C-alpha cells in the first residue's frame, strides 16, 4: 500500500491542492467546512475510482489512501486559513508567551 501511495503522491498532491482551491472558490457562500470537505473527498474518490478502473486494479487500499487524503486536506485547509489564503475569522494564536524564570523576582 505504501509503495502505491508513494507512486501516486506526485500526481495526487497537486490534484488535492487544486481541488481544495477550486471547491473553496465555488462554494464561497457555504460557511460549513464539512460540506466543502465532503465535496473534495468525493472528487478525489471518483478520480481514484476512475484510475483503478482503467488500470484494472481492485480498490483494496483506497480507503487507507482516502483516510490519508482526508488528513492532508485538514492540514492544508488549516495552513491556508492561518496564512490568509482562505479568508476566515478563525485564526490560531502563535504569539510567544513570556516565560518566567526562577530567581527573577524583580518587579518593574
């Protein structure tokens, strides 16, 4: 399964990124991410089904691949939200928190 995944990854990763971008631009009025993610997963699943059909393969490991694709989509969307590629009000706060050290009880 891993050999197959590594073999298709160079074609699959750009396809996933472009699909996420396209679905986001088409479904702009929908605020729920689950709906958009289900569209992305449906598209990628259909592409994998078609590829399996033409190559004469059985889709034994396709669920495992789709699970990895699902995790990649979550990571990709979180990165796009954080970097501002997707406009969202949800932001992660990575502001450094000052750490108090022992023996440093000086007051300002």
